[in-house]
C-alpha cells in the first residue's frame, strides 16, 4: 500500500448552503465530525482540512484540526486538495483522498474500503457506491453510478441509470469520496471540463471523458450527505443511531 493522505475541502461560499462547513451538528461544526472520523482510518498517514476562508481556518485551529489555507479561485474541491497535497510535498505514487466535507456521518471503514484497491498498481482512482432505494434514486442530488464487470465506472448521472431498472433490480448511489494517485490527481487538474461533466454538473466525468478509469468499490455502509440545511436533522438522526 502506498502512502495515503486525506484532505477535506471546505469553502464558505455555497449557493444552497452558505457556511456549510461551520454548520453545527451535535454541538460541533460539520468539518470537525468529518475530520475526526477520517483520522480514525488506519491507512491514512494524515488528514488535513483545506479551506480558503479565514473563519473556517480559525475554527479548525481552535479545535486542533490540521488545516491548510488555499487559494480562493479554485473551480472545484479537487483543485483545492491538489494545492494542499502540493503544499505537503506529496508526489509520485502517493495516494490523495478527497473526503467530502458534507459527509459528517462518515464511517472510517469506508475510507479503508476506498483505499484497498491501491494494492493493485494499475488502479489510478477509486470511489464508493452503495445500494439505494428506488424512491431515493429519483432525487437528483443523489448521484447514481454503473460500472463494468471489472469494477471500473461506466457512467455517473443525476438521472436513474440504467433506464428501465425494475423494482426488484438494484440501483447504486454514488458516495462522493475519491482517492487518486498523485499523478492522476495532477492530470485531472490540468484537464478542461468536458461536455458530459458540464451537462451533469459532475466533475468525476472529466476523468471518464479522458479515458482515466475510476474503480468503484461497493460498500455496505450507510451515509447521508448534507446538501441543504433541511438535511441536518436526518443526518443527526443517522449519526445518533450509529453511535
């Protein structure tokens, strides 16, 4: 297993939920829950918050969360973690983990599963998926994924895929965490957004459009992201239930 380092991108600006990383969940800001849970993953040598906002930076310092200040003009969280990884001097075959800052119910075991495929030198990037209900699949915020027999992603979509899936057939929801070899992450940030990425508003499609495979790892873990303030109540209930 190569050296693995986790990064949690956290920006204050958000059209749907301004200040989301600082949203209080069970008495602590959301980023604190994500970072402290990620630190429990034994495969990660370090976990850092990567932000462009002084309020988030200071809150992390106050709570003893390792934090790196990054530029404010990054078009995506992936670009932000690339800057943070460079600041730590990572390179070569090091694995960089992009841990979404709106997943406060994160289970450390999910990260272990995400990293397991990197024992295979051919694997360049990984992500997670779990089976979801047909009702949840109708929600556009819940991204769906399908993959090949080898386990590499075929497509990600906000629509239900494949079309015509029957009630007794599984639908897989994408969990927005990624791990990349540093060289793959660096290439990703050098590519321009493609047609499919812009249509679906899903940056991971940039890799697929450029022939870079993403290994999809099915997980039994249940998680719930926070897209809007109204999601916090459901996430708190999930975290309390699994505590």
